[in-house]
């Protein structure tokens, strides 16, 4: 039982970082109606930059680089969505292409070896489980950003524009809301969040050049689990997926453990709300 | 009638003209077979994405499925590679249909992500497959195909399969199934109102695509004589997607043109690490500049309208 408890704890620890990546995914879905498959790539980029540049400068550089990367995708998506009869799938395809570019860039610039930082040598003892203080930092930052997102979306004019552009882009345009700029700013914000998440992942479980797609898929599952339309729920989705991952890696037989989280996300995806085909009404 | 067989005539004509040149060197023959295999994979993207509008990021996984099936059956069970070929096509297709029924009712976006998820999970399954898949090491020593021992014969076999696929694909597009698929791609609601069984038909398209990809995997396994988890991995899915998009995913010969062009160009890339940069950038540039691909650009139509404007 203590073992299970420990896995759950570890799951929460890593799940918070998935939650952090789930915010930008749902934020972008709310704002633009598409999914950016390069999100994990920004986090990996930020993590590897933070690993090679020391101290606060490294953190700043990491977030900056991730933001630049996400702005590139934002720019591409702005151009693509300008086209008449544009298909959200084209943007997904382009972001997938960019994810591959990022993976290759990180591989070329920082090499094959995984990066990990574990600065704490003293552990907290929580109900008999050894917990790194990093867990506290992750949860605290996750909650601060949760509050920040809530404030941004529901208490600022920018958030109102964002929600308006997602619900009814034509109406928002008529009301004088700069829909394209609002959407682009969602990409920039997504880069900031992904950058922070990348740094936290570096200090929690570590990452390598190839983790990008895994991070994207896992946090996508996190974002979908409790409803993609609401960025605030992604945090708890992330924790849930983290727990599933930790439990299946810890308890399932070797080999199956890495596969199970994907099966779980796949089921979530197939039964989730965004997945309902809109054949009856909306012409997707 | 001539319209229906025009693409395959063009293809066979070009290949037949080039064959004497290609046959003169072993490396060119090898490249030609590789292009034929990639053409099959790109054609499978053409069928699923171009014709049915299903963005599947897992076509290489279906090819890998075919390749592993033929590897396991021909080595472990000692079955004839020809017989294995039939299974390597049928099994991915048979597997893809229920998979498609599960995912094609999703919204297009969720569908794309579901295929990505499948490709990734399949990749892990191959690596963790133990003795069956050979794990990280893969399976080597796959026998050649009887009667096609020489490279030139393999070249003819590979391109014959491509030609047959092109012929079948063009005929499918020109049939009433093709018309229904076009309607679905344009407007699924309208297609449903017309009495088209949307889910079924899209699933059939994905299943056909998987079968074509399986044929590519079969050729791959017997050509390279080795199959491992890195041979037909998710990155390969992107490459073939790129080939189809650059060539023109909605035209019949577009994927073949894209496969040939990109294979020849990417032979020039020096290091393995930077391949992703080229692929990704090329895909994005293509989406930005020529979203319909090389074969999708209306070379003649534009010129015609320009002259029409002049004469007015």
C-alpha cells in the first residue's frame, strides 16, 4: 500500500508539469480552434537551453527561446488561417513539421544525452514517502499559473477578447476585437508556459531531444481529460495522467508500463468531448 | 476510358523510358526501388488524406506492420514471400478498418491526434515486443522474393505494384465511391444527406491506404532484408506525408512525384541529425507557398486565364 501511495505521489509530481503544458494546449484550442503539436518541442528546447546556461540567465533564455519558437508557429498559423477556406488540419500539419524541426535542432545543438538537474539532496518526509522539495516548487508554480490564467481569461479585457474570438470570430471582428492579434498572442503566451514547464521538467524527471512528442501527447491527453474548452481543468487532467503514468510504470509488467498511459490517453481521446464529430451541425 | 488510364500510362511510360538508364548502375536501381516503396507509402497518404480527408500521421506504422508480418512469417514459419505478401497487405487493411471505425467518427482534429497516438504506441510496442519483433535489434536475414532475385527484376516488380495501385486509385476516384469521398471531404453533412454512409466509407479509405502501405512495407522488408523499430518509424510517417503534400496529395500521381523528388533531393543532405530540419521546413514552406503541391498547381489553367485576360 505504501508503494502505491509513493507512486501516486510521484505521479502528482510529474503530472503538475503535464498540467502546465496542458494550459497552453487548451488556451490555443479555445483561441484558434486548432492544436499545436510542437508544444512539447518548446518545452524540450527551453529545458535544454536551461541545462546548458546556468542560473537565472538560463531560465530567462529558456523562456525567451521557447516564446520565439511558439511565435514562429503563431506566425505560420496566422498566414495559413488568412487563406480562404483554410483547414485547421493544415495548421496541425505545419505544427507537426515544426515539432520535427525543433527535435532536430535540439539534437544538433545539444546532443543525444538526456538532461536532468536534481539540485536537492535533502528530502521531505511526507506520510512515510520521501518527496523532493522540487515537488513543492512544481505544485506552487502550477497553482500560481492556474490563478494567473484564471485572472487573465476572466478578469482582463484581453481575456474577454480571447473568449470572444473563440466563441464567434466574425462577431468579435465586428465588435472591433483584433481577432488575429489576439490569436497570435495566445501562441506567445503558450510559448511562455511551455518554457516554464520545460524548466520544471528539467528539474523533475529530465528530458532528452526525443521527449517532445511524448510531452505533447501526454499533455494533450491531460487537456482533453476534463474538457479541452476550459484551460483551468488541464491542471487536474495533468495530475490524473501523471498518476496513471506513475502507477502503470511502477505496477504493470515491464514494457506494458510505457504503453499503458498512451492507451489511457487514446481512450480519453476517443470518448472525449472535442472528439464528437460535428456531422449533425457544425461543418468542421 | 483514356482518362481513367492516363495516369498509369504516363507512369509506365516514364519508368519504361528510364529503365535502360537506371539498369546501368546498381546504385540507381537501388534508389529506384526505394522511390517505388516511398511512392506506395505516399500513395497511401494520398488515399487517406488527399481523397478522404483523414490526416493520418501513422501510415509508416501500417507499413511497419506489413514489414514485420512478412519478416516473421517468412523467417519463422518459412512461408513463401509471395504468400506473405498477400497477408502483409490484407492484415494491415483488416486491422485498419475497425481502428478507423473507432476513430473516423471523431472530429478531424482528434482523428489526426489519435493516429499520431497510435503510431507512437505502435512504435513502443515494436520496441518492447520481445522475441516476436526482435525488440530494439529488429529482425534481419529476411529472404528475397523467389523469381525476383536480381535488382532489375525487383525494380520491375516494385514499379508494377506502384502502377497497379495508381490504376486502382484513379479508378476508385472516378467511380461513384470516389464522388462520395469527394463530397465527404468537401462537406460531410451534405454527403450524409445524400445517403452516403460517411463513417463506413472513410474507414474503407483508411483501410485501403493501410493495405497500400502494407504492400510498401512488404517490399521494404524483402528489399533491405532487415526490419527494425527505426526502419519505418513515426519520422518516416512525416516524410511520406511530406512527399504526398509536396507532390500534391489530391492528384493521383502527386504522391509519386513527391516521393521521387524528395528522395533524390534528400540524398544530398549530409548529416542524419539535420534531416528533421529539412523535412519540417520543407513541409511548412510547402504548406505556405503551394498548399496543393506540385501537381496541384494549375500550370496550364493559369496561363490560359492570363491569355484570356489579354485578349479581352
